[in-house]
């Protein structure tokens, strides 16, 4: 090989090794899950005699006209003594959500609920600012949080509050479920991604004594733990992850209940999904920059520190994935010139460390959540492709965080979509469009050319990998570009039909 080829392949191999490192971490998560699967957390014996404490439920809102009434109705069904329960609707809305929220709050207040509507005209701190402002006037010793698209289970407080009989417990998190899992291919893939995070990662981290995080909703905090950690801060886009690590660094312990399900709505629009992923990816790197030096210098066990490092920096893998995606088609020429035997070692780490580990990880999560074998296998290729298709979006978010580029908190639009076939074309909330989908489509076409070349040169083993990248980039890019024009036409059609009627 020439010197240029050696340098190119050396860089390519180094990137594959790094990606395989993060990919193979899923094997450890699966092993920890199996090791601790049979030891679920239980409330301490003192919980049986503990008097029920006062709880404040906070419902942060920003322009949630389609779901605000549903949210408040479900929260008011929670089984807990009314004289021990306070509900705060923290409304930063700038549209008719304000009026809708006031109406539903007034309705339940008239029925005897201790519920209040708190509106801020200044959105300083966004969600973190709203939660902090609400806590300043909250009367509860414990504070539960639910985002607007959640449907809290009736027994949420009865299941979570007893754990606080242990005075060292700072937060209890429920597992997310998905009310519109079956709506589309996109929601199916998202549900599998989220199931892996909650069922496997959260369970493994929590039960093995490693740090895990509050997910911003469907959890309940001890007020003292929030204050000890310094309160809600808004210098990152993931205020929940930030507070979680600060609280655990302060010595508080958390509990994850993987059998307590809190259903929620998954984004049905590609741009909304990508906006959510961008915020999570950028926020996690911001938290890493903020807290990792403190974590690594602490006297925490090595297992805790190393897991925190992998957890908080994992989105850097998307930057490496983009570089690898640009380089992979070029390696086809090396295979043609030098044969498969000399380049097999380039693909083996990626195949074993990344592809196989991802497949195993998500199949395990689906089995543990009760899905059938056919269900797991049917959507797995799309899950892999979607993870690849998000690479440009999440790499951009990661680089923005690393370069300290600030951006405001962009919430994920909630459209009230809960069942298959339900139309959302007439809804008014839309995620912003950018130029990024154009680059995603370009990457898809780049891989289309690579597939043609591979078929021409009979590089049969490369074709499945190339197809995953092609489908992933084309799916995310085309859905982002075409969904909005389609919905605009659909809305116009519906409006015309309504006028004719």
C-alpha cells in the first residue's frame, strides 16, 4: 500500500476502534442488567408507618394547546389525599394554551383540588427557570414533574413516595411508555430506542450503584435534594441530567422503577424528533464539559466515574460516525486494489463492537418489555438505519456544545396524537426546518453511488452495510424535507372540505 493509503486506513481504523468502544459498552449494560435483574428496589420497612407527606406536582407548559387539558385531567386522577397534594401548572405559553390551562385549572379547583395556574411572561431559564420559580412557592416536601404529553398513572405517588422513607433517597424515576408506539415506522423505531435506554441502561446503572439520571418528567424529587445540589440551573439544555449528576455528587441516591410505567406521546414528525435529539445530544455534552472534571477528580469508585464518562460523552460517537460515513465508500477502492483479506480487520471491530452489540441490546430491551420476537425483528433494521440517519443532526449538536455555542431551549411540539390513523395535519405546531436535511439526502445519494460501485465490483459483503447508511440518510433527510409540504397540502384540503360542509 502507498503511504497515503496507509494513513487513510490508519485513520479509518482508529475511528472504528473508538466507535466499537462506545458500541461494545452496550454489552456491559446488558451484562449488568442480567446481573441485577432479579433484585428490584423495594421500599424500606419504615414506609409502612410513614405518614403521607405533602407532595407538589409541577406541570411545566409552553404552547401545549393539544394536550394541556388531558394532562391536568390525568394528574387529578392520581390516588393521593387531596389535603396532601398541591398541583402547579407552570405555564410559559404565548398562545391560547394560557386560556385553556386556566379553564381546566378553574374546573378542578372548583371540585376541591389544590391546583394553581402560574404564568410567566418572562421565559428566563426556559423549563429549568419555570421549575425553579414554581419551587419557590411550592409547599410540598416532595416535588413530582410531568411534561405536557404524559399521562401519569393513578398509582404513581402510592408507588414512589414510600421509597423516601429512606432518608438518603433523593429521586425516584418511572419508566416511560408510549401511547402512540404503533402510529408509524418512525414511532416504532423511537419506542425501541427509548425502551433500550430505560429498560436496560437505567436498570443496569441504578441497580449496580452507578449514576443514572432523572429524565425531566415522570419522576419525583425530595425537595432537599434539589436544594442541596444547587437547584435547577439553565446553563445546559438538559437541566434534568445536570441536576441529577449534581445531586448524586452531593451524596443523594436515586431509584428507578422499571415496572412503573408512565405513558407519553412520541414525536410523529421527523423534524420534531430531530429537534428533540439535537437538544438531548447537545445538552449531554454541555453537562460533560460542566461536571466531568469534578466527577473524575472525585473519590467515587472507578466504576462510577468511568460509567459517567461514557454516559456523558457518548454523543461524541456521532462526530466519528459522520467521518466514518464519509470514508467508508472510499475504502471500497482499497478492497478492490488489495482484496478482502487485507481489509477484513477494518470491518471486524465495527461489526462486532457496534453492529452486533446494537442489535443484541435492542432485541434484549424488546424481550424484557414483553414484545414478541416478530415485533423485535421487524423493526430492527429501521432502528439501525435511523441511528445512522441521525448522525449529522447529533454530530452538529455535539460540535455546537464542544465549541461552546449557546442556543435556546427548543421544546418538542406535542400534537395530541395517540392512535394509528389519527390526523395531525391541521395542528399548528411545527419544528423549525434547516438546511441539514439537504446534506442528509446528499449523503444518501453518495451511498447510492457506493452501492452501485460495490455491486459492479462484486463486493457483496459491503452491500448490506452500505444500504443501512443509504436508507438511514435518505429516510431522515427526505422525511424532513417532504413532510412539511405534504402537511401543508393536507391542511389546505381539510380547510376546503370544512368550508364546503
